[in-house]
């Protein structure tokens, strides 16, 4: 009957957009639950048979199976899965990496990883994640093959989630390059913690029994994600564990090069603001254009573009040159700063101090030599600046 309800609803419903979408809970309360109660009133009176709970679970499982088989999609039923948290970084250095976390409590502790590493993190909220994967299929780049990192309990269910996620993703059209389980495992904890935190997982099938025989602690115990760390630093301990697993797969050099280039591109405005904090925005922009020419002449710099209308300057900085002690480019942070930042939540930034000093020195020289004439810069903006001559005189005196 539930399958019939789903097929009938599929003929009547369509995707109405995020603002008008329903949840699976909406679909349960209307139309599924009223129809089932009308058809089977005797079941409601049977206290030994938890009818509502069992049927609600069956709706979730049945719909998930029908989606995987291609019979229907959640969007065709106007259903949007918002029960599972996610944070997607689809335009970053690490945009081909997704960390899939079994539990909501663990997901919240991993936000610094998303903010610093800029990889995507999604929460599965347990086993049934077909609706989440369908949403990802719409949001992710169809031309990218993603690596999925799985963080689950060390038990039969947690161990199977990686394979299940891969199979569901493949059926729903998400490009998966590899699925890697990164924890939790007994090897990531000391023996004393394993002894204290081990638990007996439920055995619901022969497959569960086989898993325990083959992988279980003493052939009978598992571990939960919460086993790591004490109550004072569970979040930090969990992030440390994941950083240990991911550090060699993070493109630190690509990230450093991008951030150094961004710091270089922003140096013109930064220097001009330091010199003329009280001057008009028009004058700062005019002066910044002169400073950009200084930046573009630095060793290891290539100017990519300059949009005068948007006042945006793009540049590429050679990372090898930036690492040199006698360079004037922004100094890149150490790779440990990136990994430590993923744990602490502090986003590292290149050190631009020597760039600012070099530009200020060169700017001073060019003004003294007459190569940059402040009066000429002021005249270019004179018709747009409603200021007193006193301010113009202040600029020249400075």
C-alpha cells in the first residue's frame, strides 16, 4: 500500500523549489499516515505492535529503495531532505573532497575542518541517506569525481556505511573516485581507552556476526565515535585524529600559492590605506593604481588582470620565490599552520609585512624622483571630489 501511495503521489506532485518543498515527515503525516490508519484501524489498537513507528520506518526505507531503483525521485515528490546537515565548498582547492560523518554531534565538532581546509562536510544522521545523496547529485559538479572520507562508529553498521554510500551515489549519478574510511578504529586510541570505551553492538544478521568475528574487539565489541577524547576536549581530539588521516592528501602548496597571490593582490589597497587613511576614496584608488605597477615589477610576480571599473587587481605569485629570505613577496605560512588551524579553527594568512615595507620604500623613492606626482593624481579626481583646498594641501604636505 505504501508503494501505491508513493506512485499515486508521484503522478500528482512536482518540484516546487526549495521555499515550497516538503520534508519526508510532511509526506508521512499527509497523505500516508491517514490512509494507513483508515485501512488498518485494528492495528492501532494492538499495543504489542508499534504500528505508527513501524510504518513510518517502512515509508523511509521503501521510498529510499524506489529512488535507488529509478522509480521515483524525492524532487518529483517535492521532498527536500533538510534533516542532514551539510556544508559544501564547491569552488575551493579541496572541492573534490567530501567528509561524510555518521552522527550529528560529531558533525558540529568538525566545522573548523570545513572552514580551514575548505573541504565539504555532510552528516548522514545514520543509515538512510538516499535523500541526502540525491540532493548532492543536483548540487555537485557533474564533471568531478569526488573522494568521500567516511567517519563512522566501529561496528557492523558503521563499517557498511562506506559501501552503502558508494553504491547509492553511483546509482544516483554522483561521480565517486574513491571512498575511504578514516575512523574510528581501535588503532587510533590507546589500549586503556579501548578497554573503557568498547561496547557490544546489536547483532541483527549473520553479516553482523561475521563482522564481529573478523574485526570486532575480542570478536564481540565495537567502538563509537564518541570514544575519542575526554569530555573537555572531544572536539579537538576528533579533529586531531582526522587531520592525521588527511594531512598528506591536503594540497597545502596549492593553498599557499593561492593565499600568497591573494595577499599580493590586496597589497596595493592596503599600502595606500596606510599612507592616506584620511584621504578620499577616489585618491586612494588613483594612488593604488600606481602602487600596482610597483607590485607587478617584483620578482616572482605575474600580473593576471586589472578591472579598472571594479578596482580589482589579480596576480600570480611564484611560491618558490615567496619562500626565499631575500624576497619581497608575502611570506607563506608553514604547512603545520594550516593543519593546526584545522584543529583550532584559526585560518592562517601569509605574512605581508615585508611586501608592505618594500612597496612603501619604493613609493617614497618614486615620489621623490618625480615619477609619481601626487598633484597630478589629485587633478585626475578633482571634478569628483567635493573637498576643501585645505585637504588637497594636506595631501601634498604629507
